[in-house]
C-alpha cells in the first residue's frame, strides 16, 4: 500500500515510472544523500534563501550573485556559498546563480516539490492568525483542517475552513491527507492532541504549546516557544549593554589612573576599571 499522496515506488524507493539509469533516477537519491548531510542551521538558512529567491523571481530577476543574495538574506557570502554547496549548487564565476534553477534545487532539498496539507488545532488568537495566514498556501502548505474543543466554534469558518471537533481529528486528517499538524493549544491538552494527529497520519508537528511532546520515531517535531525567543533576545540586549559599559582604552586595566588614585599593595596606582569605578559609575564584568 502506498502512502497518502505518493505514487508507487520500486524496491529502491524510486518512483515506479522513472526509468532506471535516467538522469532523474540518479539525481533523486543523490539529492537525498546531500539532504541528510546538511546541518540543521543550514536548513533554516536555505528556507530564508528560498524566500528571497522567490521574491527576486516574482520581480523578474534571472540571476543573482552570492554577495547580493547574502546581503538580502542577512548572512555573509562565504556562509551562503557553503550552505549552497550542501545542495550541489556552486554558481558560475562572474555570473552568480540562476534564480529559477536555485529555487528548484532548494525546493527539492526541502521536500517542497509537493504540497503538504496542514491542520491547526486550537483556534484561539494564535490559531485564528495561523488559519488566516495566506503565506502558507503560497509556499505549498495549504491549511486543510481546523479543530477546537469549543462547541461555539464548531462549523464556524475561519479562513474559509469550518472548524471541526477535536474528537474528529483522526478521521478528518486521514480523509484530507494531512501531513503537518500545528498545535496551538494549552499545555495540558497538547499531548492528547499530538497522539490523535499521529494516529491520523500526521508525520510533522509544529508545537506552540509550552510542553515537550512524546512522539514515535518517524514523526518530526519542531517546538516554537515565543517566551524562550524573547528571553534569548533579552540575553543579547543585556550582553550588548555590558559591552557598551566598558570604556575603550581601559579594558586591559593598563592605563594609569588620574592623580589621587588609590595605590595597590605594589605601590602602583589602581586603574579605574580595577576599582570598578568609571566616571562615578560602577562597571560590572
């Protein structure tokens, strides 16, 4: 029996209608092997490159240099070239990359050559926003099902899709061939929702609930915790503030202090940094 949305395959996992030895039969496994070797951080950047390239393609741009693409994506060009080398794309010296070709290479690597139907569970504020976001459809992720416990929401269309009961997750996901589930529920109900999604054939889960989910080995989970992201941003702000508080020229503690500085045990005057006092402010490492 073939999986939902997939054609028949031979013993090697190739599509049955692809002749052995053809360019397609050689390219597909090669692309899969490269994909397995790509670091996760590079995968995230490939998605950014794809977004930038899609915008360039819409504006009619046919080629782009590594420097231009790197600038648009917010990375340095050396890192971009390294990332693209993972997918076998090296560009042409003096020309750069063909936009349409590079889009195809990245889409194949990210598994975007077919659409992935999405179910959103938990139609609160976040769920409403996700259900109404048109960008999913434009990038090959049509929202196919919505679920909630609230009886007042049942059959109410959100983003053009009627909300179904959580009890119907398994049947609806199977019928609509959903492969990606988005959990936007409170923490206490997330695991049960996850179990139902998996039973319904979902193999990828995007989890917004503040809880660690237990899933079978074949199911991929990505956790999105907005509070954690805010805390990470706070860390970077605090670190920059600390760096800015260190006055240039005395960071090494080698400058002699002004007249009247206190003297240490060796008879040498202490620097302002050693005292922790710069212009009346305490500097903390």
